[in-house]
C-alpha cells in the first residue's frame, strides 16, 4: 500500500521516474501491485501538471514521462528477476506467491450472500460508518466529459473490479486484502462529499471520528489476528495419523487443508458439494459396500447440518477429534 500510494503521488506530480521506481518496489513487495499499474498511469495522466501545458507540449511531456516510468520499472523488474535467479530456490518467489494465493475455484451458490455480506462489513471499516460509503457513488452521477469524470470512473471501476474478484473467486475473507482498496474508496467518498458541498464534508468527518478513535486506542478487531484457523493443525495431526490413502470428505476446508497437509498428503481429500452428496457417497449401496472407512473433516459449526442428513439417509458417525475443527469416522448402519 505504501509503495502504491507513493507511486500515485509521484505520478500526479509528474515525477514519472520516481513513479516507476515505486511501482517496481511495490511489485517486489507483493505481486498483485502489478494490477494497479493501469490505475496509477491513468491517474497520473489526468492530474499531472503537464495537463496545463499547450497540447503539443503536453503530449510530449507525458510521452517522455511515460518512457521514464517504463524504463525505471523495467530496470526494477530486471533486478528483481536477477535476485530471484541468484537465490536459486526450487520454486521462484513469483510462482510460489501465485500458488499460495490461488484458491483455484469460483465460489459456490450457497456462498454468494454470506461472502457478499462479510466483504461489505469489512469494507465498512474503511470509513467506520458504512452508510458513508454511499457517497462514493455521487461522483459517478456527474455526467460530463472531463478529466475529473474520467478519474472518478477509473477509480470506481478499479474498486468494483477488485471487490467482484474477491467476492466471486474463493479468496479467504481477510480484512488485509482490502487495504489497497481503502484509499480508492476514501478518495471517491471525499470527492462525493465535496460535490454535495455544504456541511456534508464536515458531517462525514464527524461520523468517522468515533471509529477512528477506537482504532487508535486499540478497541477494534480490525487488522488484528482473528485466528480463524486456530486448531486446524490438530485436525491435520489427526488426518496424518489415519491409514495412508484414507478417504476424507470435506466441503469448506479443501484449500486450507491442502495448505496444511503439504504437497504429499497422507490422505485422499474428496470434496462433497452438499450433505446429500456426502450421504450418497457413504451409503451408495448399503452397509455391505463400505469396504474402507470414510472420514469427514469440517468446522464444528457446520458439523450438525451435514451429519443430520447422513443420519437421515441411514448413515452413522463417530467423532474422532473435537475442537473448532472436527474429524468424524463415517459408516452406513442401515
């Protein structure tokens, strides 16, 4: 976030070389900084001091600035590549970062509304009072052809694109993922408040003070370690103690368990889309067809709904590991 904001600041001041350096350092810090480069370039072109020059001089200045930007960015990326090669790691940092942050799937139908609600709640922390975010829509209703309108549109499109990606792709719902989007949302809110004028900007500041004070005093969970996977290592230990190749069904822990189990897991993880599918897998042909024990790994809060459907279908379960994440041995009793 620091390097991206510094790059944007350099761009709007027409210091394109410094912007390229900051962008290169941002990419070296976290690869997804690459996705913000188009936004920084457009913001710089809309707000750069060169816009005040005559047309010919303006485009010449911007062209030279963008060439400096590209040159410094390229040098930074080359140095980054040389550093990666010098490490001689089995997996380069770019591939590893991509692998560790790739959930590998879109969200499922029953995740649509819960995830949307969770992301909206987290985004509300940007202003501390969620209704203030509605001001971010105000600039978009100013229908006129100008650099300001273009800037508002680019900010809004970038913000919405990232939010849609976080919502519809099965990324974990972490508040830290919204950090680069916070400044974009605040800029749009500020521009909306200024467009309305009057006492609106002052009212916005007053509404943000209580939440800001609580953050400064450490009275909020925003940014803290919520530790949503506390206890998952215990579950992994239980899985590793099962007979090699055991079938372990799961629904919501596939990506997380894949991380903790490592590249060569001891068990065979099988995703089940619904409780009914799990029941069919366990009791597909009656008790005589269950030649090998099957297991079910789940967060404790979800266990009852899944096991109730299994019991209704004639199956049974035995809890092997308690805690926040549970492991059950499944069978078909009939």
